[in-house]
C-alpha cells in the first residue's frame, strides 16, 4: 500500500505539529495540574486551533468545511495529540459528532446545525450515549438482551417526546451547543431495535449538566453527568425514524474507533520523543545512557511498536476512505494494539527517565496519566476484540 502523503496532507500535518509545539505543549501542562471543578477548559487554545481550520477539517466541502479524508484526519490528530491530547480530542470528538449527524439527520436538520458550527470557533458537540449501567452494552452490543443498552426513556406526547434519565462520562457536555441524546423509545425490544436519537440544544429546560468526573488523565477534556428530567423534544428534532438510530450509527462507528487510535498514537509519539531526548542527554557511567545497550535496545522496541501502530492505523484509515475495502475488524484490532503499544511506551519512558520520571515537574508523568485513559475510549480493548471476532 502506498502511504506517500500529498503536499496538502504534509502541509496540514506540519500545521498541526507547529501548533502543538508552539501553543499546546507550553500552555497545557499548568492547566492540567489545576484541580477539577475550576474553569480550566482551554477555550483560547481551542479557538486558536479552530481559526487554523482544525475544527472544520472533517466537515464536507459542500457544508463549508475542508472535507478531509479519514487518513488526513488521522495525521492531524496524531500531531495535535502529541502536543495535548485533550485539546486534540475537542476537535476529533466534534468530527465524530459531525459524522453521526450526517449519517442520521435530515437535510433540514443538518442545515440547522452545520452553518452555525462552521462559523463558530468555539462550537462543541456532545454525544449522549453512555449511562451508569450501560457502557460496553452500547458497543458490543448485547442485542438479544432487552435489559441491556441505554435506558434513558423517550415517550411520545403529541408533537413532542418527553425524555427522562441520566447519562454520564459525556465529553464536552458542559461546553456543547448541540448534543445528540440516545433514548429508548421501546423497552420491549432489544436496544438495537428500540433506541432513537434526538437533537438537543443546551441550555434547555429539563436538561441539567451534573458533576464533572475527576479523571486521572486528559483532564482538560471534560466529561460530565447529563441529567434529563421531563425534557420535551419536538418530533421535528428526532434523528431519523423511531427505533432506527443504531442502524444509522453502524455506518460511522469505525471512524470513532480510528479517532481514539490516532489519539493514542499521538501520545505514544510524544512519549517516545521524550524518552529518546532524555536518553541522549542523560549521562551515566561516563556516557549518554542511549549508548548503554540495554537502553538503546529498549528504545528500538518502543520505536518498533510505534511504527507498527502507525502503519496499521494508516491502513485502517485508508480502508475506510476506500469504502468497499473497509474491513470492520481492522480498525478494532488496531485500536487494541495501539493502546497496548502506547502504555508499553509510556511505562518504559518512565523507566528511562529514572527518578525524574515520577516527578510532577517533569513532563513524563502527565504522558503516563494520559496514556491509561485510552483503555476506555473508542470502546475498551476487550470490547473491540469481541466486536472483531465475528469478522474473522
């Protein structure tokens, strides 16, 4: 497979790399250390990146965006995530939300969202799927179990639906101007047949943003509870036919998987670069530690896993771009492999840095904290492998 990048792709890659180096790395570390609950969302940095075109990268050209391929999106996510994965996730999460809207919404509904999104550098999108008792249920899915899957309810009342229930771990829910909420319109059938999507535009009566989840890593990428209490949504804001949201969502699920994988790859890249730089500068036994065979061998193992992950990810992205060649299991196993590679690289970086590796003033501990977050994004590794099995 030819992975030669176009000049446009190289330009976007460099733009993201420069933004990460000049803006994200110098400014995000201190924000990350502030306690959750303070207003530490990096709005200024998000807006700067949006004005460079990152937020609109995945929006189709006919709707005013760049119309970037999945491979191009992956290139940009990797570079931005090497600077600050939390800021990168704002853009890539929005891209994922846009792909879901385009798959499920009508032309009239798209026209009510995308123009505002394209012109607003602070526009964020929420995706209300996960619930306290429904996480992996939404991904496997357990489609023969009526009790599995999301249980936030939506009951038809004339020209409205009345929604009740709760979501949690919902990214950007406190910042978003639009959120897709998935609700159970029929609890007598499995959720894959009885879940419906709804358009909600905060702030709105009946919609409350609950507590901010206090995470170990990616702390600038906020996730909150979303509490829904008699939220009235017009029938005109229903996404597609009642009970059909899962079938439309299936068409774009691999895009969400590669988005999480590219984030993991970016953190792995940053970690490897920190390890390599330190090994060249740190002197022990009268020579830089990179000249000690045990360290150089370790660095080569890290390099191998990084490059293997990148190759698999690019192939997976090209597979999605090519459409008919899209192998559903490739994206899933690539995500599992890359997250394992990331956490190997991050752990070994801490080892190479020695005692400094666990000091809060050094950059390594943040990389390590961010790395473990990726076990739970884009579905867990175990769920991804379970989903891949039927396609063997």
